[in-house]
């Protein structure tokens, strides 16, 4: 009962970062599309252990604007998904991706 100063804050995250993200590769492309694929994380690579792997619920795919700008969320994908088609790219630009 009564009033006091605020206690120190504690930083927290809502997810666990995997120990090894899936390697992103491209399979095929046209002038404006790119088919990305990656390895699904298994065992200890999920951030858990080989005996008790964590379940990957979602993958978040980020990309920049092709000009080296800030990375923005492109898609939220089911954890069983290992492929995504990027469309509407501009030829002549270099895009970066993060999964």
C-alpha cells in the first residue's frame, strides 16, 4: 500500500533467435522476380538442443529497397515454409535479404 519510485526495467524478447539461420539461396529469377529458398532449421539449430529442438512457428523475411536502405518486413511465413517468391524487383539494383 502506498506509493514508491518505479523499479528498474528489464529488457526482454518474445522469441528465441536460432543458433544458425537457414542459408538463403535463389533458385530461379527473371528481370523482376526472385525465387528464394532456405534450409529448415532442425535440432540444435533451432536454438534448442538435438534432444529438445524448439518448434519454428514463423519465419520473418526482411528486404531492403535495393539501394542499401533500411531492412523492412517483406513477409511472415509459416515455420514449415522453405521458399518464397519475391516479385516486383527493379532490374539493376542489389537487394539484401534477411530471414
